């Protein structure tokens, strides 16, 4: 049994965190496997979406502290940093299926996913400051932007957990479903995304997750890509379908 299980079906790459005895706490080896699975999905034109889920009673308990303390990250070449860069740089949309605990990196990675479907048992927590650390994965920027500075202060300074419904209201989750229904709901959503024109979706994700720009700069960059898409086979095919109805 592997700690990371990867399977492909219907244009969706499903990455399972499969270390339930340790609440799917991530080791350096698991980060390496996650990065590889994401990069390979990005290079595979048959993959239209990536689904990330956790086995057992929760999504992810964060870093494996024994592994983390024995071999802490030392810079940008560290396994965890390469994983975070993959989350940001891949062109394939990411869908997370969340239940139970999502702690530390298990919670911050959700801010880099395009969709985060959770069931009512999901609880997110960011216990960095109480551990004597600082927020990571860009959460000090993204969490205030998504949820507002007041809630971000509560979550990041105090490390207080936030339940599924409050997290949804704060914009940290895409939807909340009944207990046990998160994976089916996320699979359905990933399938919908995978059925869309692949190149258009990837180009759109690059825009959404791209660098900070002024409105004028973004309009200009969108216009360049828009013109390219007008001349693409994908657009020609979609236009033919609409006109033939």
C-alpha cells in the first residue's frame, strides 16, 4: 500500500492521501510523490482536472512532525516548497474533497485549489503561530484576502479551528455536503471540469492564478489570449456545435 495513490479515469487524475493511520500527515517522500503526480498531470493533455482526497477519518493532519523535525525544509529546493510551487504552477484545475481534519498544509493547500468540496465533518485549522512558527503556503496573503483580516487574525494568530459551514461562509470552501458525500460531489465536479475544452480551461487557470496586475494590464493580457483562442481548433469545434443545434 502506497502513502500516495494515483489513478486516472474520465480525464480526471485522482490523487489519494493514503496514510490513514497517521491521519494522512505528509512526509517528504509524500511531498515528492504529490509533486510528481501534479507535474505529470500538467504534461498530460488527456487530464482535464486533478482531484485530491484523503483516506480514513480526515483529509490531512498537516506535516508529519517526526519527519519534519528530523529533516526540516532548508530552502526553495525542499520537498514541501516544490509541492507548493506545483500547486501554483500547474495549469490543470485542482479539486479537493475534504472531510474531517484539515490541519496546517492540509488547510492551506485548499486556498490553491480551484474548488474545495467539504462535508459537514470538515474542520480547518492553521496552528502555525501557536507552534512558534508563521503561516506558510502564501496563507498570510491569501487568507486575509479571501476571508478578511479579522477572521484571518483569529485563525492564524490563535490557531482556532473553523468548521465547514463557517469556512464556506468565509469563502474558503466551494460547497458543503452531507457527511460522507464529499468525494462523490467532488468527483462529479471534477468530471464537469474535465469535460470542458482543455486548452481553454488551462489558459483560464493561468490567468486566474497569475501574477498581480492592474485592471488595464489584465485586460490587455486577456485580450492577447482571447484572440489566440478565437483561432484555436477548440473554439471552432465549440462554435460548430452551437450553430448546429
